[in-house]
C-alpha cells in the first residue's frame, strides 16, 4: 500500500508535477505514423500528459508537433491548411514550420521584427517502429535516440503496431502488465480438449492447467540499467516449473510473458493522455520471419489476446461505457469474466479499480512483489529528478532491446539460469 502523497506522485503527470517531469525526460510515442501518413495530409490533435498539441507531416515528410494556438490571436491550428512545408492559420494566414517558427505573416509589414521573433512551442520528433515519438523535456537533456525496442529495429514485414485507448490512469494499467498472477483467474476459459483440427490445443491446455492449478506463483526479479525483468514460476508437470517472464523498462514499456520459443513476441508502451486516461501502444513482432497476412488480419480483429477489437479512434468496442459487453451466461458457463478478449479482460479489471486507483486501501500479498518494485523504482526516479538527479536510463537507449516470454525448466534452475537457457542472456538482451 502507498501513502496518499506517494499515490499522488505516482499518478499525476501534467507539466510541473514530479512524475510528469520524469516522463518528459524520455522520448514518448504521440501517434502512429499511419495517422499522418502522407505529406501535407490533415493535421491531428494530440493530447499527452495533459498538454494539447497538433501534429502534422509537412511537404518534405517531416513531422511537426506544435502548440495548437496561433501566436497572432489564438485560432486553433488543428483547422489550419497543411501546405508548402507548414501549417497556415485559417484566420489571417500566419504559417508555422515543424520547428514552430512563423515563416509567413501576410498581414505584417515588411521589415517588422515579427519576422525574426514570432514562434510557438514545438517539440522535436522522431519516427521509429511506425510510431511518431516526441521529446517534451528540456532540449539540452534530450536523449540522442528513442529507446531501441526490438520491434522497431526489424523490417516492417516482421511487425504489427497499433494502439488503444484505456480509460484509467496509466499507472494501474501498467501494473496490470506486471501482475502475471491474475492469469490464474481473469483470463481462464473452460477446459478444452485437444483435437485433430487444433494440434496446439493440448499444449495450450497444458499451460492453462498449470496457471489454473497454481494461483500463487513465486517471483524473482533481476534489475538492469533501464528497469527490471521479473519471472513468476508455477508448478508444472513432474519436477518442472512453468515460468512466465516479463520485462519492465522505464518509464512505461513492457514485453509480455506469453511467448514460448518460436512464437511471436508482444510488447506495450503506456503514454498518459490525462491523469484519467492513457494510450497503450501495442506491438507484435517475430525476429526470424515476416508476419503472415493471416496473422495481420487476426491482429486487426483483436486476435491473439494482446490486441483489442477496436472501433473508430482506436477505442475498444468493449469498454467502460458499455460495461465491456459482459455476458453473464458466458461468465457462468464458459469463461471466468464473461468478457471477450484478453486485452478487454485486462481493461475491465483495471478500469474497475477507478480512474485513479486508491493504493492507500490495498492489502498486498507476496504475488504483488513486481508491483511493489515498479512503484518503488518510479517514485525513486521522480523524487531523484526533483532533487536534480537526471534519470540515467533515458540516455541508455541501446539497452531497451530486450526479450521476455515463457519457459518450462527444472525446478532446480534460478531465474538467471532460465533466462540464459531461454534467451541466451541472463537479462534477456537481444543477440547482436
């Protein structure tokens, strides 16, 4: 459980808050590249950590991220014309480039100092992994590169990238990714029987049986320079343990524990919109082969568990506003929750905690070890920055290329040994 003051510190990310300034020391996703795919395409509204902005792609393909209001009389540049390497205000024609500089002032006399001095706030952007990233912190502190997550270093054919809206605070949604103990209940279907039509059913049911039969995994944590890797082990068959291993990378990236050897990897990045909503950027990748058309089609429909079925605006079809379309008959007879989709089940549990979870009322157990470590790491980082100590992880962008997933191993093996056997690295580093 946290104190009220620490809960406030953890969850508030507007400009000027300790956690908000901490987040701003890292490059943040602000849009999918396909949302502004073409040069001179319509601009889009962006809201990140309580700040309203406008993003656009100029004639040369560069992405600008600027404050929304024209410096003249405040008309909103979202309605502006994206033309000839700039956004032109619809009110009096002032035009701004991707750096926020006003490059044309039609109603200002030649020779005016306005031509030298007028500009609006603009943030630097980069594109990586089909995502537009921005740095919203002090320019002199900007890391040289965005975090080099593995999915973004592969050819586009090897990955699928999307995002979805989550209608709660970023922190307890992030905590849900680190809490692998909940799989013993939240995502449980009725037991299945293997068939010739589904040769993987036996292996899948075996894993589900291990999850169902052991709701109290034992956790081990290994810290690294950009976060930590956590492994939860459950009793499997015979003397073996079933490990589900998750990466956490500062400030809000995770690689899921689901991928067994040869399977597709999944990861997430959380970005606060406000203190009561966030975007979850979701990516699937296979380092050894292109994703098939069939796989991509299934991702589009919310398949494979990690992707939600989406409506307009990247809003999940099953969400807080419609009680996640819970089916009580299905809950009674076929699934634990009565809600379709693993991602939607996660959102149901997280949203049900409130838009901002009250951590002063919790009663934690040994299965909450990863949650405690996450909170401690985030609070320590924000408090240190408040005292003038910059986060070193923000500059260690090469260290973000990490893997995690599932493994079955003898009970005598430690997490470090399991990691070496499964990934060739005690911390899950991607081979170079």
